[in-house]
C-alpha cells in the first residue's frame, strides 16, 4: 500500500508539472493585468492542435512544437487582447464573461477546421521509455522532461519579472496602475505584452499536453478550472503561489484518486481549497489585504 | 468636565515592519470637537481606521463609552455609535442621492428589519431635512455618481448625520473644495458638533481656525502636542515639524 | 448658517414615486400570461413544450439576476441549485413510476438502478417516492447548501472573481459526481422515462409560479432590502461602515435565489421528462448568466426577455446549423459585455429615466448627465475605444457602473 501510494506520488509529478505550466500563464495575466481569462483552457487546446499540425504537417516533434506553439498562441492572445479585453481592464468580472465568449468561438473554429474526431500526437523518441524509480513502475522520461520544463518556465518568468527592465515596469503596473501611468509607463503596452506572454505559456502547455492526452476541441475546460483552483489556493501575489498550489492540488488529486476515485479526489481537494481560503482568503501566497473586502 | 467618550491606551500599529502608531494614548470628551493635525504620514488616517474598525491594531485598547471596541468589525463599532467619513468620498454610486441618505438613517440594520421595514412619512421628512441641510435637496433624484466632488463630500456627511451616531470621525472633509465650499463645510461641521462628538482630521488652517477649540498634533505615530490652537501653534516642536510645509505660516 | 436653496423655490421636496407595480406592467404581464396560457388551445405541442421550458429557464435567469444584478455576486454555479431541484423531482417521479410500471425484468425500481446492479431503492432515497417529500427537499437542501457556501465565503469577504471561480469548480464537481455515481443518479444519460406533467394545466402552474416569483423579486428589489442590496453592490465598504453586516445580506439573497433556482429546476424536470448532468453544470450556469445579461441584469423583466430571445433564437438557429449557434453565442457574449452591459431592458429603462430627469431639471437651470454629443462625435468616440459602452455613447451617458 505504502509503495503504491509512493508510486502515485511520483506519477502525480506530471500533473503537478502540467498544472504549473498551465496556471503560470493564467497567474501572470490575472496577477498583472487583473483579467480573468476563461478562454485559457481553449488557448491550451489550440496549442495542442498546433502541436498536432507541427507533427503531422511539418514532421517536427515536441521540441519543435514548444516554441511554435508559444508564438502562435501568444499571437492569438495578442489578437484577443486587442479586440476583446481592451476597454474592460477595470471590470474583472466582465472580462471573465467576454473571454468565455472567446472560448466558445475558439471551440467552433477548431471544430470547423479539424472536425470533432480525436487527434493523437506522439512524444519525441528520445523521451520514450523511462528509468527505474522507487515504487514499482519505471519513471517515464517524458515526466522528467515535464518537471524540468515547468522549472525552466518558472525560472524564465522569474527572470523576466525581476531581472529585466520590462519586468520592473510590470511590477510597477501591478502595484499601482495609476501611478505607473503618471510615471510614463505605457500600461496598455505592458498589459498587452503580458497577455500575449501568458497566452504563449498556455500554448506551451498545449504542446506538452498533446502527447499524453487525446486532443479534442473540448479538452481545455477542465485544465482551465484546475488552473483557477491553483491560483485560488496559491494566491496570485507571488510567483511561488503557482508551484505550491499546483503541488498540493496535483498530488492531492492523484493520490486521492488512487485511494478512492477521481471524483472523490476532486471533491476532497475542492473542500481543502475552500478550507484554505477560509483561513487565508487570498491564497497561501496571496497579498493579504489589510482592508475590508477586495476593491479594484 | 464631562466624561471621556473615547479612550485609547497604548495603541500600536505595525504594518510589515513599519510602525505607524507607536504606543498612542489619546482621549476625546463627550460633545467635543477635536481637531487632529499632523504632517502627511503622521498616522491620522490610520488612527481613524483603528477606531472605526477598518484594521485591527497590533496592540493597545480602544474604549468607547466605557466599553472595549478594540478589533471589532466595522458594523459592530457602528452599532456602538461611531460612524466615519472617508478621505475620498465613499457612497452608493448608482443609488439616488435620496436613497443614499435614506439607507443611512439610524436603525433597521438587520436583514429581517430591512425586509419588513416600510419607510414612514417621518423617515421621508427626516431625509428631506438632511438634504436641505447639506444643500442637495434639489438633486435628490440624481444618481450619486452624477455629483461633483464637493457635493459628494457633503452627501457623505449627510449620510453620517442621518446615521445619527454618538461620534463622527471626519477624515479631511474639505479636500478638493473651493474656498467658499470649504467655509460652507466648516459651517456644516459646526452645526453637527452642536449635538455630536466629532473627531476631525483637517489640513486647511482656515477651516481649523474657524472650528478648533482643542487640537491634537500627531507626528510619527505619536502625540506631539495637545492643547488650544494658540498653544499648539506657538509650540516650538510643532513649528519644526511643519517647517518648510508653510502650513502655519502667518499664524 | 442658512441651508442652501433647494432649487425648487423653497417648496417641500416632492419625489416622483414609482409605484411597486405600475399599471402598464400589470397589463403587460397579464397580456403575456394570457397569450402563453392559452397557447396550447391553438398552437402546436412542440412550441408549447418550448414555452414551458423557457418560462422555467426565465425563473432560473431571474435568480441569477437577483444575485448578480441587484447584489453584485456573480455565481457561475447557479445551475447547481437548478439541478438539485430538478433531480429531486425527477427522482421522485421516477421512483413512483417504477413502482407502478415494472421493468422488463420485473423489478419495481428505476431501470438505471437495475442496470447498475442495485437490488432495491437505497433507504435514503426511498422517502422521495412521495412527491411532497421531494418538494420539501427541493425547498430545503439547495437553500441549505447555499447557506453553507455563503457562510464560508461571504463571511470571509470572498466574492467577486474568487466567488465566480469557486462556484464554477463546484458546479463542475457536482456534474462529475452525477456521472460517476450512475447507480443513484442515472449517470451520463440522466433520469428519464417517467410520468411527465406536460399539459396545459401544468403550464398554468408554471406560469403561476413564475408570476409569483417575479412579483416577489420586484417586491424584494424595490423595497428597503433591495436598496440595501444595491448599496452593498455599489460600495460594500461604505455599507459595512454604515452599520450593515454585508455578509448577512449576501447570504440572505444568495439563499433566496438558490431556492428560486431549485423551484425552476423542479418545474423543469416535471415538464420536460428528462434531467441530466447538463442541467447542473457550468455550461447551463453561464448560459443563465448571459440570458440575464442580454435582457438586463439589474431589472426584473430583463431575465424573462433575455431568456426568450436567446433561447428562442437558439432553437431557431440550431435547426439550420448547429455550429453557427455556438458562434453566435460567443459573439453575443462579447457584444453584450462590451457594448450593452445593462442589457436590453436596462438600457431602455436608463434612457427613459435620463430623458425624464433632463426635462425635470431643465427648468431649474441645472444640466443633467453628460453633455449632448453629436452623432459624429459619438461614432468617433466608439472607434477611438475606451471604457464606455456603445449604448452609453448613443444615449450620451458616461460608462460608469458598479
């Protein structure tokens, strides 16, 4: 039993890594621009389809599709930001509804282009197979790759935010939008680029998800909800919130799903999240406001 | 001498390592109009926040009419008889001016009461009276967000008057007003102070001079000086703190 | 000090008093109810089915309007309560149907339970056989769940975006629960094949309930508590410092709306004869939000209008091309949010109110609202972007709202 749980613990790593990659984009967009992107799951889905095109059309593997998906979905995000989000920045609930509309449109477009049948994408040859790990099952190379990639993206995002001039502007906007505007920071441009970057991360998530999940037009939504839960749990005030939230939710769901079943697992994790926000309303690493309520 | 209505002992407030209020002892007497002065960052607004329950203090006690109100939520502190005005006028933007005041009338704060209470003609009269008092009767049916900045300040004060608390905390009620409006506001405050205890934070010396009987100067989270306006203005330390700000120039 | 002039020549201030139920609204409702109620006498059964369904959905949209438009709580899981109500009634009807109509294998339990290897109805579910018990459950349990949710979140000042996301996850989990535990819930296929109440008399009952609930909502939103709810929506901090325990008001309205949604769900189940996991999920929740938004989320009639328009268009369009409907839905979402946040009825109401105010204040010399712009100016403003909505430009108001 203990051994089996340990095995589950290791296999949970892939879900944790995927959640990090998926939620990172969402956290960046919500944390900086204050936009709730309900189409995030569909951005992941579009990324997965782009990956399938890269494989079947161009013969490239996941290593190729990661940068291509980043750019393609990032551009998609740019277009969505320019057309839909712009003008809604001070109304987070309304961005939520508008981006829900975007998600419906994306699903229709993908259905029109690719049809409703499932697509399969293979993983790169050098990442097939695995190596022995504690527990009974071998630890797949692909899982290790996901973990490394999630760490890499976290580090890159950290560098972008804390070691570049653009990052300084981003942090300034996050702390005080009006003041930043007065100081000559082009906040509209910061918002736009951040939205594109976050969307690009969703594209990367789609690219690495494609080989391990079936690709379908409706695959994105559960990932979006899980990513939201990561943010609620971890908080958006600090980049650390994403890996911590992802680790608790990913491992919790995997292990509890093994012990009971996946629905009970999800329910228990949900109850845990509710319990956590009951104690810290803005998430574990959230910026706990001293004031009453949450006014934007 | 009447009793102290508000009694603050050893109030400490720290926010992420910074001490904003440092072992503050402070009291206000019943039916007094107390003016709180101090340079920016002295902790005036923080003190108001602490009394009204916006934040919980790190240490110390706040007693109001003999009862401990430290760390109570705002609606409970309101129930004890304290109502505050915010530095930036804060109201119900989409409601009519009339409803803004009506909803602030004393009493009927529980859900059940709100559910079954029907506004009487007396309530209506009272609201009209207040609107005339603050000079907004002509705009009773405007939505609050159609008002100008000065009118918004008055409306919020009207809401406080409607609530009829024992003590009013007024945080810079004249910011952003013309000189004439400031004088009008000062008149309003004077009338309010006839029947209520008022703690007023104010920067404008013309207004202060018109209103102040007893003044407290805060500096770096503590009381620098207390006394009549003349004494305080004459105080060497106070002059030093304000030096360069020109606020007391010509006093 | 003299009090400032009232601008009305010292006359006692007289406010325009809006009656609780204006004559035109009573007449309008009566006309609509009469048309719907007599439709079965001359119309087709297919359209009658749709009409009953639309009215159920209208009540559901009204419940969303109440919490979102009037109290500022956006729940993306309102279908949880709709679905709970629907499942209670469907289960009840199914149990009594099964008891009287044995299955192929002679069992007197619902067919899906038999397929999933249950020998008898679980003891917890057995009392649901009586419709009265089911109705009591329908009124009690959704409200209880809403109460628990409200106490957990609103008491800790969790609302807005966080509330939306959490309710969304809640709906998703309930949906998965229903699919997973198919022996009890009918799983993916839902509960069907029971005696439905699909006739003119039940349509009258649905209409009656709808009229009562719409009236109750109007009473609620236009009395003191409605004003308090709107003030909480506008500025909860001010309300808190004004002595209102904001969380209690939120919990109250959330529970009331949830009960309303459950009632809508119960009627829906009895009318349609089928209930599935889709009736509890996030999709229906968000569709309800858009119905309310299209009609006007801060109005009582809006949800009714929105539901009939959107749902009606859906049935008309999806017969032509199924995918086109989704595309239209998506575009509608974006259009309403960006350009018409007050919805159809809300925008109409505001422009009427504005015109009335303008003429009322013209004589006192004060200008009301935004200055009048030329049409060219408005178009220029639209293409220049910005925060205000298209309708606001058209009607010359700035784009502020709560």
